[in-house]
């Protein structure tokens, strides 16, 4: 039986224009498949997790192919259909396959030498399932909290630690640090109100007498009462910065009132987008042409998943979208509105807020998307 030397083109999670070709060790000939993750070396020391893109018998002409270090998966994690989609995205958006891979795969599937791993909070409950080497990594993480894959390699005194880290990820003992980083931090605003103990007229009178020698604190309380328009018994929340501006005080004044237990504070999420306060607009009547287009779209949606509405700028496409969005929401479903022009985002969000009487727009599943062309 003749010995076959296989080579694999690997997609690396880097913005490089081409795939790199690696030689497949003979003992992996029967195991390797397109769509699997493979550990490969790039440069002198860097190791990356790449995706097998193509398997063939043609060695590269420009350089001598290095050997694959190992395979991480027994079966493919990226299907041929998904790889075809990656290729289309790369071609259509003029980017590299590596950049598509970065966007398409979660952080835990893109292990590299400098990937940082940390212990899960409940890792101690899963120690009985760990091997000796995995326990070594666990002990090191307990001491140092965060380790890169290259540091784990030094601890275990071996070059390839990816299978060990993968096993610990699968056993929910560790997580990749990138997964723990908050991708979005909501904007918060501090609100204050009277503590429950002081929401009666008698207690409030006592507060005012006790603050006679602290005029700034008294001014702050008076500004809060005016903002409540006399109804302070319900403990209405008021924005702290507004009370400070009206009373001419600083945050140190409210801090003193907090220490005394006279007021309490809380942080509330708020919209980052401008125009949260707007005049509500109702539904507009569609023109005859718009109504014909909307009717045609409804008809086509019965047999097709996608319908293209073609119209020039300012021809009234958005109002047709709004009409269809109304119908979908009324049926209990959700809508995802995809907007290809970022310059129009604020303008369109404000328009949708006015139409649908909402201060926030959320995305959802089980939705249809619409795309407008000029």
C-alpha cells in the first residue's frame, strides 16, 4: 500500500490574504476533514487554531510546509455550506477569510498562544472529572487567576496544550477571558428619592428643622419636593443631576444626605440615543402607489421568504416598511429592521420611535428583514 502525503490549506484567524498550507502527519490522514479545527504554527513561536479549508496532495511551491501540530475536533465544526458562505462574504465584502472566521466563531473556538483563560466561579464542583494535567492547570489558575496558553505550556512542560484547554472548556471548568468581557455597557443615571422613613409630613418637618444649620442640604431637599409637585409620599425617583442644578448644590451635598439616611439612590439604565423625548406621530395613510406596493409585498411573502422593494430615494419606502411592521407586531411577532446606511441610523430610529410610541427598539428572532435599494 503506497504512502500518501496529504496537505491542508488552513484558514487562520488573522487578516492575511491567503490560507496557509501545512503538511498532515501520516497518523492523521484518516482523521482530518474539511471544517475541523487544527493547531498550526505561524512564525517561530506563535500557535493558532485554524480551520481546515481544503485537503489535497500538492505541496506549496513558495515555501516548505510545516506539519500540523494536532487536530482539536473529531468531527467538523464548520460545514461545507458555511465555508461556502464564508467565501462569499470574503468576496462580496472585500475582506479576508481570516477576518470572516474571526467574526463567525466564538472566542472559545479561536484559541491562540496568547489566549487568556480563567476559572469559572463554580469550577471547584467539577474537579472529580479532571485529569492529572488538567488539575495542574486548575491549581496554577487558582494561584495566578489568569494564564495564557503559552504559560500553560510552560507549566506542563509541553508545546501543545490546546487539547487540554479544550477539554477543560468542554467540562465547563475554564472560560476564555474574551468571553467574560462585557461587550456593551449600558449607560446609567443616578436617581434619588426620600427614604421611606421620611415620607410623611411630620417626619419631613422634622428633617427640615434638623437641617437648619445645613442650608445646602435643605435646598437640595426643597428642590426634590418641588420636582415631585408636592406628592413626595410615593417615593418618586428624580434624576440627581437635575436636583443639583435646580438647588445649586454639588454631589457632596447629596452624599451627606445619603450618609444620614435621609435620601436613597439607585442607578437606572437610560437610552444612549438622542431624541428620547419626542412628539408621538400616528399612522399615516399610504398613497395609492404605496398601498399597491404593500399589497404586492404581502402577496409575495405568501410564497417567498424574501421580497425586494426597489425605489428611488424619498419615494416613501420607509412608510411601507412601517405599515408592514405594524402588521407583524399586531400578530404577536417581532421585527428586525436592517439598515445598510449608518449615516441614517439616528434619523430613522427617531422616526420609528415616533411611529411606534417606544423609547427603545429591540431586535428579535422569528422576524423578517427588509432591504431598500436606490
